[in-house]
């Protein structure tokens, strides 16, 4: 077995996503399992270089996890020829410029979504990356969630018949920050800092809908700011200038209609923080992050509308849980593994910067649809 060290510059690892999901649950988890076996006698050993703006925070992280390399000088890290991959989980507004530098330096790119703040920028990144001949990937973690993997299994097995509709419900209450601290960073609520639920969530909905049900052909959305004032990390009040809820309807290729509510101003009365109900001619399913339950046509009750009597059936009990039938790894780690295999073993990989640009496009059109009060076509994009 040959061990190949892979040096990965990780920018934004002090953040929520960068630290928990990408550093700890993906890269460090890979090290804990002894590296990534490529199946050809090579084991990849990821060596992160923690990049950021605050040296003390990076050093504290490195020390906590027994890592050696930190830097506040992105240019110097990118000029280092031993660094193969640049990963970005910075705030969205800082991403485009950093990715451009990394592409120009010839690094392979793996990045959080959204890849840029507008479609033009996202397409330019994809173009530049292709011209530079580097490999590139964009996080599409929801596809690797156990609940959605089970849903995909049902689709592939023909469970639904003709799929009619998809109803997604995503959200939870994000505290305003005055009497209880907010559980999301304040930049999420300022449009001028790249915040907003449409920019955050529509990229996810684009690839979930596209990969499971069909490409999004049109969008009609209302984005709104339900909570206009919030309190930041220092307890200072600020104007929430970004949308904190979006109500979207998406027409899909293949004929299904999807409707997804996304909100940081809703209280959870669901089993999971996101749930998708899929109704088909042969059966229906409700999939969340981890679980998925179904009701087949043959087991569908026949409710009769009569408000004069109490409900006679417990409808939620009439669904059947789909078993795991497999072990599910962390979704972020699963996608990292596929990306590393793509870079070092030429394995196929289609969640690239062009796929990322589709997500940015849907967010951009969603916001425009809301501003203009009309339904908009989503043209297919290509390079
Ligand atoms: N895939 C997912 O499910 C998912 C979920 C949440 C967020 N995200 C994406 O991950 C990225 C980071 O989100 P997060 O919630 O981890 O944010 P965060 O605020 O917790 O972290 C942001 C990181 O960027 C760094 N940074 C660089 N320049 C900055 C600047 N000018 N101002 C403030 N911070 C700066 C911070 O130091 C920190 O390391 C965003 O692009 C977001 O869209 C993805």
C-alpha cells in the first residue's frame, strides 16, 4: 500500500460549516479511518492547511486537533506547489474572488455553495476552471442524506408510478438574538453581506429537484423578511435586510410540480427540519434528513370530509417506515470521498462548478420572480 499525502488548503474552517462538517466530520474523519483507499494500492492521506483571517483562532483549532499547518496568507498558500486542492467555506461574499485566485494558481477546487453571488460570476468560475484544466466540485450534501438516499431508492425502484408533486417544508425558528442568542451567523440576515434564505437554500433545492425528479423549468417565488430587526453576535441590533422566508413553486421537467417553503421564522411541527412529501399515482413518501416513510396505493385510506365529527383515523400511523438496509456515512464526508477519487483516480463526478452555477441561477431567478411578481422560465445553462 502506498500512502499519498494530499495537501488541502481549507479556507473558512473557523465557521460553522467549515469546522464541523468539512474539517471534523470529513477530513479528520478520513484520517481517523486511516485515509481514503483508492482501491489501486494507494491510500490518500489528507493534510489540511487551515487558512483564514484570524491566526489565533486557526492555531487554537490546529492545536485542538493535532494539526501542524495554519496560514493567514492565502496567496502564499496558493503559491505553494505542494498544495493540490483549495477548499472554500468562507462567507458567500468572499468566495468568488478566492476561487478565482485558486483556479489561477492551478489548484483543484472544492467549494461550499453558493459558488458566487450571481449567475455571471458562477458561470465565469466554471469557465475559468475548465480552461485551467483543473478538477472542481461543489458541495451538494443533501443528496447524500439517508432520507434522500432512501427516497432515491424508491424512485429508482419505480415505487411512485408517475410522480405528480413534491412538497418541501424546510425551516425552524432562528432566534432574533435579543433575549436568546441567534443560532445562525448574523451575515445570513443582511443582503449586503451575501445573506438571505433564497441565496442559501434555492441552490440546494435546485440539485435536489433536478437529480431526483427533473430539471427545474420555471420558478415562481415570494421572498420576504418576516423579522426586520435582529441582534448580532455582539448583542447589537441591526436591520435584517435579507429575506428570511421564501415560498416557491417550481415546474419540473417530466411534469411534476414542486412547492417548497423555506423559513427561518417558523416553528417546527414536523419530524425533521426538512421534509419532502412526494405523491405519485402508485404511492407517496415523506422523506426527511434521516427517515423516509411511505404509503402505497393499496394501503391508502379513503377519508371522507366531514367537519361535524372528530377525525376517525390517525393518518400519520398509516405510513410505513423504510428500513436503512445500508450504513449511511456523513453526507459531507461521502461527497469529499467522491471528489478525492475524482481528482486522484479519475472517478466520474458531475457535481461541479457548472452544477453549482445552476443553483446560483435558481436563487437569482427566485429573487427576481419575487421582486417582479411573476413566474420566470429557468433556461438551461451551458458553457
Ligand atoms: N451545505 C450546507 O448545508 C451549508 C449550510 C450552511 C452554510 N453553507 C455555506 O457555507 C458558507 C459558510 O457558512 P457558515 O454558516 O459556516 O458561516 P460562518 O459565518 O459560520 O463561517 C464563515 C467563515 O468565513 C470566514 N470569513 C471570511 N471572510 C469573512 C468576512 N468578510 N466576514 C465574516 N466571515 C468571514 C469566517 O472567519 C468563517 O470561518 C456559506 O457560503 C454558506 O452558504 C452551506
